[in-house]
C-alpha cells in the first residue's frame, strides 16, 4: 500500500525577531516572529525554531527572507532561507546563553538537542508551568483554575508550588481581581475534590520527565 501526500504549500516572508520561551521542564524554545503572511488558509505570524541546532543549520540572520510551510498542515515551520536577499549588515541569530526569564546560565545534557534553565525552583515560567500541568484534565483535573488564574495567584504570592494549592482558603481568592466569593468557593471545592483522583494521575501530575500518563499507570500497577 502506498500513501501519497500533496507537497506542502510554501510561503516566503521576513524574519523580524526571535523570542526564547521557557517551558515547565526548563527547556528553552526559540520562536520566530515573522512579517504576517497568508499560508494554507491562515495568517502566520510566528513559527517554532525548535532548538539551537535548527537555528545553526539554517544560519538565520535577522530580516532574512525565509521560506515557511505548515508541518502536517498545522504547525508553521521555517524550512529555508533565501541568502541572495540577505543584507551584508544582517545580524546572525544567536541562541541565548542565559535564561531569558531568570538570568541563570543555560545547561545542555549530553545527547539532547534542547538547552535548559537549571533554576527549576525559582524560574517563574517553570513554576507556573508545573502548576498548570498539575491541574490539567489528564492530571488532577481542577476546574476553575486556568493559566491566567495561576498567574494571578503566583503574582500575589499565594502559590509557589503545587502543594500550596491545598493550603488556599476561599477568603484569600475572593479578594483577588476577577474572582468573587462564588468563584473562590468553586475553586476550593475543585481542589479538595482532586484528592480523590487515582494515584496514577497524581504521579503524572507531578510532571516528572519521561513519565507520561501511560508510564504513570504502568508504574502504579507494578508498585
């Protein structure tokens, strides 16, 4: 059996800048900001560059004319550069050496493509990312807490770790912007209800690297 796929549609646009985003595991992902261009039915403004090796292999410079396509017709990615249109004064895109959020020196494990911020207990995006993962539907399934509310709790010093969620009280939440007594009571109820989820989901919720929901279920059954 042979499966045929159409050649992905390709568009050319200009690379304006590169942002570096920190995930919950500390992995730093470069994201290209592009001159908006229509591609496969949508306007594309950003595209993931994945890691430092991709940037190096493309030899990216700011204001480069870049070719983009959608991987699987969904995710925009840069596939090449038209070097003939590059300015002689164009600045090469360099991967950051320090975490863009907390300033810690970056680290890279042998055999891995990603660079990491090792400051896992004090780097804000990592802390908030772990909490967002913890409350997710496949994890502890705590309704009423989204990324904006987690950010609100973090900024007000109410949560610094997932365990802090279980110390929250309704009156603390009710005083925050965009939250009233009803919302606060519902959130506390959901947090308390999460203590009844199966242990495999608790294990998955902790966000241990390489421990997804299937591995967590396997470990629970074994031990």
